[in-house]
C-alpha cells in the first residue's frame, strides 16, 4: 500500500475510509491505480454510481451501505482488505479521530492494573448534544470498519441522555459529556486519584442506626 | 399397620404454608441507597421502598431498574447488589444496594463508596455511567 506509507496517521485513516466507501472518485488520480481496495470495489459496485459525501452527517444511509458492502464482498475482496487494513482500533486511533472531530478537553487516564475495568478511561467534552452524538457515532463507525470478526459490536450508552454518552470498547471507555456535567461528576479526578478523591472523602461516614442488630446469617 | 397410622397423624399435624419463591428484590422491599445523592442520604422516617420492578417477572436482580418511593417521591434506581445468592462466582452483598438514576439514565449521585459488582460490565444495559462513578469493584 504505497499511498499509505508517507501520510500522517490521521489522513491515512481518512483515506482508507474513503477508499472503502467511494469506488469511482477522484481518488483514482491520487492513487496511481494501485489501490487494491478501490479496484475490488469497482468490479461489483457498478450499480452504485453516485458519489457519497466524504464524511456524511447522517449515519443511517451510510452504515446501511457499509453493511451491504460487507455482505457482498467476495473472497478476493476480503483477502485484499485483510492485507490492506492498516491498524487495530487502538488508543492512538481513537484520540486521532476525536481530535479530528474538534473534541474539547480531551483527557486520557491510564487506569491502574489492579482495577480490572479497562486500560484507558477517556473523557471528552463537546460544544452541544449534537456534537457529542456526532463524535460518538463517528467513533463507532471507525470501530466497525477496523474491527475484526471476533471483536464484539459496541453500543452507545445514554443515547437519550442529553449531556452524557458512553462507549465501552473493551480495553477503553470513552465518556462524551457536556462541560457542565463534566464539572459535576469530575470523572478524571476520580480515576486519577482513586481513593484520594475529594468528593469521596467529603461523603459522610456511614453510621449504623441505633437499633441495628447484627445477626449472622448462615447461608446454605 | 401401626406404623402407617403414626405417619398419617404426623401428616395431619404438619401444616404447610405456601409462600412465593425466594426472590432478590421485589415490591415493598426496603433498600439501601449507596450513592452520595442528597435524596438518598437525608434521613426520613421511612426507609426507601421498592414500589415497582421493571422486569418481566416482578423480581429484581443486579442490573435491573426499579422504582423507589423515597421521601414521598418516586425515583428510579438501579440494583447493584442483593442479599440473595446469585450465580456462582458473583458477589453476594449483606444489604440490598441500589443507585439512584434519572429518567435519562444518568446517576443522581456523583460517587459510590460501596463496592460494585464487575458483572455489570458484561450485562446488557447502560451501566458504564454507574461503573464510572464507582470507587471500588468486587
């Protein structure tokens, strides 16, 4: 994949996406005709003559198209795609795509090994609910493109919430929040200072009620 | 023959009371709110009680949403631990723990002190937010 070598990771990502989705576009002149992905796409997408926008804002039509692409791909296309797919969905990919989406206040916290929850906790802010939703959907789109067959699908949690959305990608968890709710919850503080967090220490101590009787329950 | 008479007398003396199957959290159970929300922590003369369980049968296990009556108001909550033993290799708690939740699914409190079971992560549902504000896992 010679066209991929000299590009920066960000544009490499976008180019590979473009290669997959836009079969007959001006990309042919850019790539010296050696983009195997585009070649394979050209053979069976004769009926699809329309040019899709580079990164469409409505996700439903495009994801349908992507799904059909997976279904119709013959063995040769799959082989080429595996050879050509650049990288796994790592932290770098996620951070790059969030930066591309103009995410505000991107914060990545490495979760300590003892907590077997995830490896990285990422918190990002957005300008508005629409922005958060767009970022989340784009992240899912890129994940779907880069994932292998054995990786599970990922869903957006909190779709109907206005200010807080979550995505759990196995080894990483992303939280998309509005700045106001970010101030309220202070997730970065909690995940960096695990037990030394000030909100935790401000919580009043649990007191047993006066009429508490401790009875030892023997389970079967 | 005498033996048979003895057993029949014993059978008559035995009284059975058929009660419902032992369940984890159902209507009218008193629960413990474990987050640091003001609604859950201010004292009230009645303990928070479950008034509805949002499952097919009226039994709530870890990860199920319930409706609580707290301080004279209705509030949705998520069950994060119950006293009834569950699957093997899942934690059993000494109290029925619950985390208050809004209609949107956002937790009402901002921190949870009590350990939260990690099986919530693999369950179907929106639990990442509750896991994000938890301070310890079990």
